[in-house]
């Protein structure tokens, strides 16, 4: 099994093991992909989140320790209401459900995309995101 298969498997296992909000996390995966791409890549999205007052949380997601929780309101404030509206519309849910689901999903995805506390650069990240999208979306 390749590294990218392991990454996707870990995220899927983590999502399945946790009790989730009423939003299916797979429905939000396309929104996460759009967020990362729209921000200009994972490093740019991380900077946006850190610049919005989530520096400690983001550092925990990247680091090798336990992930700090974040609320749906914090995610909405960090990403902007327009982004949340767009993601909610894509997933077919209300905006407050989308922000709550993203608050659960983003820490896990960022944690899995930053092995050993390092933000990957280039093709490996793109391949990982594409594989995750394939695992979450039919």
C-alpha cells in the first residue's frame, strides 16, 4: 500500500471512528478541496487560518501532538461567510452545518496532510488531495 493510500485510509478511519455532526463529511470534502485550491494551496490556507486568530489550533493540527478543537463559528470567521455559503450549497446543507462539519474535518485533513509536522510541497500534496477526493466522493 502506498503512502497516499495510507493517508486516505487514515483520514477515512478517523472520520468513521468519530461521532459526526449531521453533515456527512464526504459531502464537505469537495469544499475542503476548493478551499485549499482557492486559497492558493495548503500553505496559503494555513496562513489564512493563522491570520484569523487560529494560530495555536493550526499549529496543533500541523504538529505531531493532539489536535486542538475549533468551533464552527471560528471556522466561519476565518474562512468568511461567502466561502461557507458556497461550501454549504455544494454539500446541500445549511451554512451552520457546513461550518460545524468543517470544524471537525479540517483539523483531521490538515493533520494527515502534514506528516511529521511538515507541510508538504508540490506534487505529493496534489496527489494526496486527489486521492482523498477519490475516497470521499463517488
